[in-house]
């Protein structure tokens, strides 16, 4: 049973309030997820701001070649306003999914840090699948998110 972790950081030229308002709204996930995944928030009340205990349901196509969408259910387990929140998968494709979203005010904007800890299903087969495509797919999804956030907020000046 292998688990994996990756960290992605991004500097955003916006205020902490602006970035928090965007990332703490479940509906905005659709805006920063690749179109081929056919990501759809299906929860009632998904227009509300996140809070600890919030359950969010989605449908998505994790692999572009799948002819159907899979359900995914997450719980927001921790929230500290304008600082961080954690979502954990309750139903979905992973054996373990723990995603920390951290925000820190920096000069000229906000540093956003995603820390994802996950374990694929199926033991050794899942570890093999991770090496073959899961890790690459997750990196591509977060690269897409990085670019989408840049389109929404702009690039940090160097």
C-alpha cells in the first residue's frame, strides 16, 4: 500500500480576500478543471462558501477515454478563513485523497500551495497504475489549474 504526495505552489497577483473568495467557492472548481474531464458539481448548496463539514458531490470523467462519468464525494474537514482548507475524498477513485489548500499573503499578492496526499486503489496494481499514468495525469490537472488561475488573476511580476 503505497501512498504519494506532491506539492504545487503558485504566486498570484491578487489580494488574499480575492483569492480566498475564489478558491473557497466549490462552484469555481469547474472553471479550473480540464474540459475533457467533464467535471460537474452536483451538490445542492454548492454556491455557498466552504465550511468544515461541508459535503460536496461531483461527477467527472477521470480518464478521457471513459464513456461515462464517475461520482466523487468530498468532505471539507478543516477551514481557517483566508488561510487554508482541507478536502478529503469520501467516495471516489482513490483509496485515500487528502488535499490541503494553503494561502499566504506575500509581497504583491498571495502564495497558494496545494499539498495532495493520495493512495490509488488496488494495492500493487494501483502503485503500477500510478507510475504509468495517475501521477502524470494529476500533474497535468494541476498544471491546467495553474494556467487557469493565471488567466483569471494574471501573472506575478518578476
